[in-house]
């Protein structure tokens, strides 16, 4: 079978898979000439209707927001915040509950103490470094979580 035919068959299979996965949702994927691949509403959707929700792969706060936003739930922090004392108060939480839920921070905490110096010495944006460290820590956290689940089965 020619390679072009195989590509068409694979594309058709992929399209059918997408359509079956999206069936429960009021949306569909379409290729729009001016915009490329797009998500289109199948029916009218009322304003305020939640269509999709997912957790971010990673995030970092800008330096000027670090002490005013919870690093776990991203809600504003009042005067009684819970700073992480190990990383020289570079991570703040709105409650002890949010602080205990942030298992990723345990992996990034020690490295974070060195980020201001690294950012300054190499003229690199602190928030970008923080995002990279958070991303690596999150991947490690997920991998460790999956490994511990495998061992418990």
C-alpha cells in the first residue's frame, strides 16, 4: 500500500477517535480555513457554562505577586500567610492545609534558595527559572507518585 494511502487511513482513524472522545461534550474539532484546527460549539452554550477544566502542567508566580498569592490554590493571601521558611520566604500559602497539599514544593524548595543569585548572575528572569524548576519538580513528583502506586498494587 502506498505511503500516501497509509497516511490517509491513519488520519481517518485519528479523526474518528477524536470524534468519539468528544461525543459527550458540546464541542467538536473542525478545521477552519482562516484559523486552522478549532474547537466549535455543537449547540448554543449558555454564558458561564464550564466547557473544560484541567490543572496546569506547571506555573510560577511573578516575583511581585509571590507574597500576596497562595502558591497552592492561587487565592489572595491576607496578613496571616504561611511562608515556607526553608526557601527564605520565596513561597507563601494561605493556610497550613494548602501548604501541606503542595508536595511538589518539597522537591523544589532547596533549589529555590539559589535562584535569586543564579538569575542575577546570568541575567535570567527569576520567574522563568522558577517555572523551569517547578516543572521539573512536578514531573519528578508525578513519576514518584506513579511508582509508589505501582508498588502498592
